C-alpha cells in the first residue's frame, strides 16, 4: 500500500484551512452588505416620507458611492424601492393630515408624469454611464442650492385657472427626471409646488409623495425590460424602507418647514460633489 507523504498531507490541510477562511470571509462580507442594505432602506424610507422626495436621491447616491453599482442599475433598483415606500408614506400622510394631499393637483401631474417616465427610461438606457452620472450630480447640486435657500428665483404663484397645463408640464418634467435619474421626481416637484403653485412645504411634500407612487411604478416597469432591476438588493431594501416611511411621515408634520428644506438641501449638495468626483 503506497504511503502518503507527510508534507503532502500538511499542504492539503493548509489549503483546506485557507479555503474555509476565504469562504468565511466571503460570507461575512455578504452579511455585512445585507445589513447595510437594510440600514440604507430605513434611511431612504424615512427621508422619502419626511421630505416627499421618494428617497431616490439618497438611494442612487449610496448605491453608487458605497455599493459600487453602475448608475443604470442603481436607477432601476431605486425606482423599484420608491414605489412601495411612497405608497406607505402617502397612507401615513393621509392618516396624519389628509388635507395636505391635493388630489386634484395629483391627477394633472400624473397625467404628464407617466408619459415622462417612459421617455426618461428609454433615454437612460441609451445614454453613456459617465454622462448620466455627471448629469445626476448636476441635478443634485442645483436642487440642493435651491432647497437650502442659497439661490432663489423671483416668481408669482400660478393662479388656479391657469395652473392645469403647467401641472401637466411639471408632470412631464418630473416623470422624465424620475426614470432618467431614479429620483422619484420629488426633488423637482416639492420646490416647484411650493414656489410656483402656492403650496406650503408640508402640502408640497404630501402631494409630491402621492404623485411619486404611480410615476416610479411606471418607471420601474419600463426599466425592467432593460434588465436594470437587481432583485437581490430589493428584498433587503423594501422591508426597512417601509418602516422608515412611517416614522418619516410623523416627523414631517413635526419639524419646521425651513428645517426640512435646509437639511435636505445641504445633503444634496454634498452628495452631488461626491458623485461628480466618483470614478467608475
């Protein structure tokens, strides 16, 4: 019977130990990633309902900066998460203060946002990743400046009789931006509804969040056909984002309006700089 060399046995044992260590390291990394996704979902849900932004600005930024997603995949995941989060946030806002949701305004904006979502999804699929990333960073920076009050536009509130066509146009723009950047469209709708249509910040937040639900649902469906939906990430993000949305809706009706605008504006500015400097 042939004898197995002692060194051969030791080498095999060492290799086996290395393989077990590697597998343990991979499993630990996988569990950490899943935990971070759960935490990210909580933050996204909270900010979504608290600020009426859908949470996409945060989610897309985090997936790019901390999870190394390319922007197209990040956009698809973002839209798939925003839809159910916006639903819970809308219900919470309705229960807390139903008068803040202007359903008549919602109908006109959604009429344009669904069409805009289809256009935005197709444009995002055709656009180069680097260009799309830079454009997203510019959008964040500009809207951050506006919300933080660093830049302002002199404007008069649109009257009720003349507002309807402008609401549809707002929907087209917000829907296109939503599916193009995975942002929900709230970063556009909240300041616009507040600035040009005479809504208070709390009314703008609640109304925007209600529009975001059908808009992002349509965007997610359009992106699915381009294979931009990562189901593995979604199953960890959705549960905690729904919990965060409930707390966010409560906080939105407690914090002063100016606090919401400044905090989120500064956050957007910082994220825009990080994303613009980020290398793929």
